[in-house]
C-alpha cells in the first residue's frame, strides 16, 4: 500500500508502486491539469512540486513520493489566483496553453528559491520547460512581473 499526500489530502493506493506519479494523478485521481508531454522528463509539461521543489512526474515512481507533499497545478490558486497566475494572464503568456501548467509550476518553484531572478536565472530555471508555441519572452515577462509583485 502506497500512502501519498497530494494537494494536502492523504491518499492510499494498492497498485504498483513503480507507476509514474503522472499516471496516478491523471488516471486515478482525475487531476488532469498536469500534462503528459514526452514521458522522458525533457519537456516539463508534467511538472509538479515535491516538498516545494519542481519535479517531473512522468519519471517519478509513486514510491518516490511516499512521505512527501505533492502539489499540482490544481492546488495553485485554489483560494484565488496565485501571483504567478495573475502575471501569466496579465502578459498573456500562453498561446496554445498545453505546457502552461508545467511552466507555472516551474516558475513558482523558481521564485520560491530566487525571489528576484535575473534574466539568466529565469533562462536557467526554466530551461527544462519547452513551449512549442515559443512564448518564452512572455513567460519571462510574467515571471519578472510576479517577482516585482513579491510572488
């Protein structure tokens, strides 16, 4: 039995502990905000937080999440929009939107570790998140705006 804490709620799963966290989130819990992209931790669409750090849920087995607090995009702004989400909307960061939950999760983790990032910090911190539409300039602008507002 695998016991997990996801978005502040405790869950038990008696299936395969090697199942990727992504599939548990999407297929078992119905939390479909976290997206499947490449399945190899190269694109960032599946980014969630494990104890506050951005991880790729497509390659993280459930067993690696035991004892940790997992946070998904569904928990971000559950009580009102997060400052990063507000900035994302204000600068119109997304185009197709598919990668945006992973981008936002990565940006929140970045700002928690570096509240006042430089352009290079943003580029480095967001490098593992691919946007097929190429909205990188708007993503950077949203992160800078959120940082200015104390996200």
